[in-house]
């Protein structure tokens, strides 16, 4: 998989968002699994707010984590700084059924 870590971490946040996952046990299991795997690369998902009493997660760089190497990253496009926290985008408020 190629691309910025921030994009992947945002995707993981979306997979456990309250609009996507309604079962709190599943969310807990996934976040625990994600954090185990992300720890090797210096990331973790943390609760930053609640929606209807359920956690909303954000990807954070763990303190003391090494910054990734710039070698092999695409040239010509700016990539966001890795030390920034990236919140999952807010869901759209339209919940129409098609």
C-alpha cells in the first residue's frame, strides 16, 4: 500500500465511526487491534469526542515516535506533516435512504 500514513489512519477512524459501526463491542475490538498494529509505526487511535454517547476517534502520532523517512515518497506533491493530528472528517448530515 502506498500513500501517506495520515490517509490510512483517517480511513481506520472512519471504520469505527458511530455512523458506520453501531456495536460498541465491535468498535472496542477493532480499535484495540488497530492500536496494536499502529503502535509499530508510532500511531494510535484516541477518543476525541462523543456522538450520541459513542466515541469518535482521531489518529495521533505517539509521543517520541520516529518520523517516517521521505525516501520513496512521490515527488511534486506536498504531503501533510506527519506530526500533525488528523481528525476523521465529519459525516454528512443527510441520512437519506436511496
